[in-house]
């Protein structure tokens, strides 16, 4: 039986490591993928069929962080990877955009171990219509922070995964998401825009001169964690509230961590370089949460967002700010870690 050039390359690769030529052959074979995605109520099923040359690499196919639930070698010699997982698995990201709820991750083929990049990526998304009357079923959190200033009442709390109420645990697995909700009760005030001007993680509930901190948001509303991982600001359900969908990080791993934020309320019709909420989206560029068409306001996020005009400095004095602290939160390396819940 004679071997094709691709098969010869694969045999050589098995003995000597994957070279550039072999990777190119594999990449070309994935140019037109045979992928079927089926979105269920709270889970997903994916069928990914590949050529015979991929059979030796069955363990190198992934849905997010998950390996195939089942791998089958078909009578034709082709391989078939099946993924059957809930949205709580595989590091799906959950986003709420307008009237829709979206779960997103990606299929990938990694013939080489990390930190080598994936040879192939394919986005996977399930979109559902959100209930018309949906709104977080809470106003005054039972935990977290609720404080008043100048007849304004500020709130900050850790939400549950469904974004329907305050979280019942403060133990967060590393890499998962902790939605942080901040809001202001407007009462008789004109409509106000809630912004997170600056947030840091610290090991203490009070910041002291020598306190070690981990920056999360800086430079007047620039979400630094969106550059390092998958953290984002979720679409607003009201201008007076904002949800930071923060991916758990390694700072203070296994210890008590406190999130310190400078919250700002501002005219809901005015956005500028000092009053904004910016995050990095999939394309790798900064995007303005409240008006993506004006994302140029976020261009300064990689430098310094300082006032350009005298008028901008004068507007600064009309905003209201409040320093809020959320915690303790405990980020653990293993989801099943037996750490006492202190909420």
C-alpha cells in the first residue's frame, strides 16, 4: 500500500515533531470545515467531521476548554468529534445584548501543546431571545455595598451566574466569571449614567500607602482586564447601572480579595475621554460601551486620557463620585476546593 505525501509527512511528524510543512498541510485540510452546531435550551451539541489525516490527533480538538465528548472513526476513515456540553462548561462567555442572550466560545485544533497557538479557530455562538420583561430582580442588594451621598444611593454587589440576583457564594473558580453590578438610585435626579472610573483588586478592605493592588479598570474607564482575558462590560439594561463581567484572575489566589472601585455618575447624554466605559472586543480594538460608533474616545486607553480643553476640566466638577468596596472574594484554582464561604 502506498502512502500519499500528506501521510508520509504525518508519519515523519510523529517521529521528529511537527514542522512548518506538516502544519501547512493540516491547515489547508481545515480550510473548509464540516461543522454542525445545534443549540439546546441550556446546552450545545457540535459535530465536527475531519479527514483521515486528523485521526491521530483526536485529543487536539477542543470546544472552548473541553475535549470531544466522543470521538468516532467512520467507515470512510474520517474522524468525527462530538461535543455535548452545558453552557456552564468549556468556558463559554455569556453576554446580554439588547433583547438577546448569547453564549459564545470557539472550536479549535491544537496539534501542538500550549503555549503554541491553535492552528485553526472557528467561532461558536448560540443566541436566544431574552424575555421582554427581563430585568435583574433586585434593587437593594442583601450584601455588597449600599451607601448614600448627596441624596444619591450607590450600590455594588457580586451577582450570580444568571444575573438575576446577588451571588450566594464568594468563592470563584479561577478563569470563571464574576459579574459585578454597580448602580445608583436616581430618585428625583435627572437621568444619570453610572461609570466605573477606576477599579483595583487588593488584599485589604482599606487601601493603605503600601497596599499591593492589581489594576482592573484605569485611565478613566478603560477595562484593562479585557486586554488580558475575556472580561467585558455587559450591555446596559438602564443607564444608572453597569455590569462588569470580570474573569477571575490569579491575584491573591486562595486568599481574601477586595474590589475597590471609584464609581462616577454623570450626565447620560454626555460622553468624553474622561467619562466613558471602554473594553477590548474580539477584534482587539477598544470599543465604547454606550456608543460603539464613537469608540475613538477610547483611543487614549493605551496612553493617558487627560482633559484636552478647559471645558472638559470644567465638566469634571459636575460629576459625582463615590469610592465603593466589594468583598471579600476568594478566587480558587480548583472549582471543587473546600474553602469556607464567608458571605
